[in-house]
C-alpha cells in the first residue's frame, strides 16, 4: 500500500494574506478621499511647520490609492517579518496622514491666536476680525442666520475657504470672485437656487476663476 499523501498546508490562507488583500483593496477605494485631499492641497496656504504638516498629510492621502496596491503586491511576495511590516504600513499610513493634518490645523490655530469659528457675523465686527494680524484663512460662519454673504468678506484677500452652511443665503455674489486666494465656498443647507449656482459658475469661468461651490 502506498502511504496517503500529507495534506497540503499551503491551501490554507494565512492571516497575513487576508490582511494584505483587505488593505490593498481598501486602498483602491480611497480615490474619492485622494481627490478631496488634492483639492485641499491646492488651496492650502498655511506657512511654517503647521502648513508643512498639513501638506505632508494631504500628499500621503493623495498617494494612498496608488501606492497602497503596490505595497500590497510587495508584501504578498515578501516573507516573514518584512511582509508583515509592509502589510501593516498600508492601513497605518492614512491614520498618520490624518493625524498630521489635524495636528497641523491645531498648530495653525494656536499660532494665529484666532479661531476660524469665532468670527463674528456682524459686518463691521467681521471686517475688524478679518483685518487683524493672524486672522485665519478659513472663515466659518455656520448657522448664523445670514440672509446674504457679509460684504466684509469681499475685502479679505487672504481667505481661501469660506463655510456658510446652515444659513438662509439665496445668492452667490460676484464679489466673491474678487478674493484672489479663495478656492472653496461651502453653502450646504442654504436656499441657493441651482440656477444661481449655474450662473455663478458661468461668470467665474468667464473670468478664469476656479472656485469650488460645495452645496
């Protein structure tokens, strides 16, 4: 009688291979996050160490859906501790990137001494706030009962992002196009007609601007 062949142990899928598969596929699914990080990267104007941390985190998020599968393939082919190191680095990378972005934002807020969400809604007080040294380049006027964009904003050439969510604004004034650094305007939960958004898009295209209106 011939001895029964031993069962092939290689048919079992190891936890390492499962981790590599999940991490590689998950990194491919982060393309929308990468596009958002790329848009934010183009709009970031924060100087110093805080800005460097934010930009490094944004670059890591942009690279993740492309580098993740490459690292996963390398981990699949590697052996031992090095394979585990490569596999674990895929999910750890976005965590470190987000931590860098949040840390940079906290550092920027501390260095400026002014918080974006502390901006007053009164036009005169807002003008004074925006003219102060160290005024943030992201302005948050969420839920202030505004029916129009405060005119004080139009003179703030340093603003790169404006958050106007949860108000009662119905119009996007063309004066926003006169803010040279402006890249993003959030208008969620405002009764701005779609026709008004389309009109503003036409006007800014004619002027060669590219301000993202996020409804």
